[in-house]
């Protein structure tokens, strides 16, 4: 289904340097993966609804409640740099934009 030349070409396109042993190993592994996908394509899934996960996942969240810090000055004092009542951080935006 996939041969060593194809693995070599994909590695070259992905700028990966593979040893001959790695090319052989990936040829076998990718061949096994493609055979499995081929088996899956034989299944009748016309009555199966599309999903993004095998199991349902729901986020458990809490209400966001504003709570003042007990010792705001201690937190500001622990910062490497501060300017007034704020943390001072390095500039990350290019001034030319």
C-alpha cells in the first residue's frame, strides 16, 4: 500500500532526515495504519451520527466572581518591575505596526 520511496519522499517534503532503518520502520508502520483505515472504510456507518469524540464531554465551570486580593501591595512588591499600581512587562508589539 505504501512503499519506501513514498516514505522517503514524504520525509524529504517534511524536511526530516531518516536513516534507512527508520524509513523501513515507518514504511511498515504507515502500511499498518493505512490497512486499518481501509478496514474501517468497509463499515456501514450510514446510521451513525457524526461526532467529534467517542464519549460526551461537558465542561464543568463555576461562576466567575470578583474577589479582591487580600494583600495587593505584597503581590505588586513581588513583581520584578512595577509602575505605580501595575505590573511592568516588556513591550511585545512592534512600534512600526
